[in-house]
C-alpha cells in the first residue's frame, strides 16, 4: 500500500497508517511526545526512547488474527512478501528504508536501567 499510494497521500496531505492498534499507538504517541519535549526543552531529540509496559493484559482481536493468517499465507506463496517481511523498514516510504535500528530488542534481556528482565513486544516483528 505504501509503495502504491505514498506519493498520492503526500500530494493530498494524508497519511497511510499501518499497525494502528494497541501494539503501536501507545508507544508511537509516547515516543512522539518524549521527542517533542526533548527537542523543545533541550534543543535535540533523544538518541533512545524506551517504552515499558507493566502488568498488561488483553487478548488478540479477530482483526489481528486475520492479519497474521494473511501474512503467513502471503509469505508461503510470494517471494516478494517474504523479502518484505525480512525488511524492518518495509512500512517506510521509498527512500527511507535504509539501515537497521540498532536499538531494537530481539530477545529477552536484563535492562541496564531498571535491573529487571524485559522482552520485546510480540508484535515488534
């Protein structure tokens, strides 16, 4: 969708929003607020923003289940889909897809700031 409609969205002043559920919105908005505050108050954004969720509860919606099944179906039959899934910047517009985020947490680890074990979001991939 981004490859197909990004230019039209820019021309229209619109945004293409993927992953706009609980797995994304709180962390994205919190990061935006922290970075805006840091830029306004300190003159520069943070190099790293960490998001912690404690005592979270919830379930998987029908839409999420449907999306996951469709991703598996596409990846099993389409080599372009497999290549896209391996690219952490596949949801970024063309020209903004280089590099790999070195701050991404892939495995559980002891967090140096909190001294506690943390894990990546299951939806991070």
